[in-house]
């Protein structure tokens, strides 16, 4: 299901407005359990179908150009995986989504700026508070000079509570990023 403006406003208010960290966000689709989208995301994450992630990233990139051109993004940062999880999975799906966005927008993508410094448990079975606690202080900015004064676009595959995005945004804000936007393939309500 595609997202509509009313749902986006509601979800922004619910997930991001109070923290005043994320300036705006945009999901390509709404995630529904047992939907074809869930199966596609599982194929990307667990069956190493990273080319699917690139294709979905291209779709997201085109949609961002059409719907969020006012963002004026300087750099795209995929939400990083911890090195252990990346070794286990073999790749970071958010990086391949970002690469797809890059193919249609030509915006630079960097995996060298944002780093996950703490291994975090899977968020799938956690409630809102547990998710926020799980993500607390999990990230660091390795190159603050690359985000200071910039508009940054954070990319994740699925945004659920927004805890991961908020935590990444918090440290980017501390490094003087001007605006921090977030986009994903899916929004889980």
C-alpha cells in the first residue's frame, strides 16, 4: 500500500515530532504483515537479494525526487549494521537501498561516517520503550566534519517506532547537521 499525506503526518507526529531531531521522513510503502512487501524485505535481509534492495532504492529515489525535492539533501547515510551482524548477514541492506537512491539522484552515499558501536539485539519482538533503550548510544559519527552544516538523509529498510532513526539523528545533530531526514522502503505502523 502506498503512503498518503494524512498517514505520513500522523506517523511523523507519533514517531519524530516530539524529539525535534528528524526534520521530515518518507516511507515508500506501508508494511503489512504477511504481505508481498514483507516477503520482499525478508528476501533482501535473509536471502541476500541485495539487487532487490537496489531496485527498491531506485523506486524510493524517484519518489523522493517527486515528493520531497525541497529537502535539498547533501549526503545519504545508510543506517549501519554492527560489524558482527554485517559479517553474519554478509551485507547491509540499507546501503544497497541508498545505492539505488544514488543511481537516480546522484547524491553521494557514505558508509564511513556513521558507525554502530554497540551490538544491539533484534528489535522485532521489542515494544516502544525497549526499542529506544536497545538503541540508546548505539551509534557514533566517525567523520563529524562530513555532516556539519549539511542536510543528511538517513536510510533504513523499515521504520517501525523510529527509535533507530532518532538515535542516529541525535548524534548527527550533535555534530551540527542542519537538517536530518529519514526515508525507508517501508513504514510499519
